[in-house]
C-alpha cells in the first residue's frame, strides 16, 4: 500500500520513492529478525518470569533509530536527500521515529503472545503425556494385582483335584495353561475382545466344576454381535471368580451362576449374577471389584462403571461399557 501510494506524479520520482520504501521495508524485516534472535538469546520474553520492560522499550527505541537512519541514508543515495532538505525534516523524522517505534513495539507484543501461547500448548501436551503415563502405570499395577489373585485360586482348585482324580487334575492343568496363555497375551494390551474373555471364563468354570461338581450350575449367555466388544483384560474373569468364591463356595447346595452380555442403546451391559447375599461376602476385601472399577475408569472414562448389588436373593455384579466399548485413550 505504501508503494502504491507513491504512484503519482512523474515516473522517475515515483520510482525513486518506491525504491526507498521497498528498501526500508526489507530493512524492517531484517531488523525484526535480528531483534527476535536477540530476544531469544537473552530470554527476555521466552521465559516464565516477568519480562524486563525497560530493556525491551530501549531495544524498540534503538530499532526505530536504526530504521529511520537507514531511511535517511536510502533517501540520500536514491533521492539525493530530498527528505532532509525539506524545511519540515525534523518533524518528519520525529514522526517517523514514533511510527516505527509503535510498529516494532506492536511486533514485539505479538511475538510475546505467540511465544506464550506456544509455551501453554507445550505445557498442556506435557501434562497430557504425563497423565497417560500415570494411567498406563496404574493399569499395569492393577493387572499385576489381578493375575496372582486369579492363579492362586485356580491352583488351589487343582491342588484339591490331585488327591481325588489324577486324570481330571491333568485336564485342569491343561485348562489352567490355556488361561495363563490368555493372561499373558492380554497383559500386552489395555483391552481384549469379549470373545477372548468368554473363552477364559469357560476354562475357569471348567476348572471349578472339578472342585464343586453339581454345586456349580453356571450358564453363559452372550448376545450376538458383542463378541468383538473390548474390555479390560481379566475383568469379566475377575467378577466370575468372585461370584464362585463368595457364592458357590459358601452355598450348601446347588448354586446358580449366570453370565450375560447385552446391548442397551449405546452401552454394553455385562452381568455376573450368583445366588446368595452380600452379607455372606462381608469379610471380602473386594479387591477384584475395586480393581475392575479402577481399570474401567482409566480406560473408558467416567461413563464406564462396575456395581455390585443384591436383588431377590441374587448378588449381581454389572459392568457398563459406554459407546460400544470405545476406549477413552
């Protein structure tokens, strides 16, 4: 716009004026670039503390003086000093100095805002990365708590079988090996397919049937289309294990245990129910339920939940997975 404003009058004076303005603008870009390098090396605005305002103002004044001095030199070389020959030259030079001071000050403020925004975004990104790392560490810690708890109970069941039926104990060991394989694979990922969890539940129930025989009456009913849903490793297995331990194990006669999976709107509902009452499990530490709740919250956010209730002589553990088990991370 400044160059176009010079396009009046004779051609030669217009070209000379345009040349001066172009050179002045190039010099302004050069000075602002040098000023940026100087600011970064000094760390005056690229830091958390207060900026040294007097030093910055002094720097802006120096930039303005250099810019006006370059303008005068370019005018002398190209226009034979028409600017300084004018009777109003002092006022013009002072006005130009104030103008360029404002330009450089505005540039400095804008640069400070950009750096501040970049710094805030960087801190936010680092915070998110730290939160993800903390969640991963919590998930690994919770997984480390679940697996020993599960295998301890399974080994106890097999130990009881060894004194009763060697062949059955051998079959149980094979099924436990299958469960261990599933656990090792699932430990490498934050979530697993429901189909894999159901297979592990079937293997676990088979082991426990050797121990409880007709006292354990289990049924697994998974609605079609849900086998590819994702959930935390060993989450369903942990709830089934608790149902066996605090329901079937304490029952004097046959005890029913139902495992179901249904879709309700945008949610997947997993239910593990056993005959009994919560009072019978009052001595439990409820580690499995607490771990499952924490892992669900870490993986799927506040929309996921794990609850335990008593309904008409049944203890019901229910897991709610939001949005078809879309992992929050």
